[in-house]
C-alpha cells in the first residue's frame, strides 16, 4: 500500500549511477532528508506544539544523521584494512617459517613420532592463524554492522512511538452514536484533523523504512539487511493499521482530503 510522502511527486527520486554501461538505481539521501523536513513543517503547521510535531522533528534529526552515517558505513576504514591485512600476512609468514623449520628437521633425521608431534602442533597453529585472520579481516564489517544495527534499533523505537500516538485516534469516536466512558480519551479533533493526523503518522512510518534502507544502500551485510527488512515490515504493518482507520473515516465522512 503506497502513501504520498510529499506534495511533489519527485521528492524522493532515485539516483542513477552509470556502472559498466548499466544504470543502477540508488536512494537519494538528500531527497529523503528534504521530504522529512517538509513533513515536519506540515505537521507543525497543522498541529503546533503537539507530541507528533516533536516526534517528527526528532525523525528529521535522525534522517540527517542517517545521511551522514550511511556515507561513513559505505566507505572503507583504511587503517583497519591496512593493520588487519598486514597482521594477517605476518601470521602467514610465521606459519610458513614454522613449516619450513619442521621440514628441515624431517630431513635431519627426526623420528616419526617427533614428526607427528610437530605436525599436530602445526595443525593447531594453522587453526589459530585462520581464526586470527578471520577476526582481523572481519573487524571492519563488525564495526559497521554494530553501528548500523544501533541506528536501525532507533528507527524501530520511533515506529513504535508513532503507533502509540495514533493508538487512541479511533475514527469511531467521531460518530454521533458514540458513547464515551469516564476513562475514554477525549475526542478533540474534527474528522478532517483526524484524517490529517492519521495520514501524517502513515507518512512518517513510510519514511522510517526509507531511512532504514539508507544504512544498507552501500553496505551489503546480511545481518544488517535482515534488520532493515524487519523495520520495513514493521512500518508497513503499522501503516496498514492506520489506513484501515482512514478507510473507516472515509466511509463515515466522504470528502476530499488535502
């Protein structure tokens, strides 16, 4: 289910990149930030000093940070690569030296039992070297993954907060035959304002999915991609519930929305 994220249809156009004669589509982080910024203005104008307005302002700040973080995640960490691969090469060189020394002992008339013991020790050294090389070469990925997962977790929290804001915005409360209790939330919005409120919540959830996608735009990590997919599914599911409310509101008050 698609929602409009701005009054202009081209606010989040993909960026075309030429690679070996092929065109690759990429999300434009600047357009996403611009769209969130415009949405913040629209929410603050319609619902000034409201919790939703403050939350959208926070989402705008997160979008700005996401644009910077995604660039950082997509760039190589040179010092980690240099240090890691240098140490890996050093460990391999040491292993080769040990193997050459063991072969020299074999030619010097070492017994079979001593050779087996040396071979067993060599196997243990090989296992240690492989583990060390894996740790060094994957250090960069793990650092970027930790930062990406922390940012995605923040977006997941914002999605749940948006859901809390719209939770009590029930379109049935505006009906004439609605009977409230002493503990029922106060219905202070007109049908038009309620529709705008719900639509803004849906737009914010949609933008959360786009912001999350920025973190894996240049970072092809399976764990991070899975976390982003979960956030996108969460925002889509929550947005679907909101649109069910909007449909009920449309049926009870047919009109042309903004």
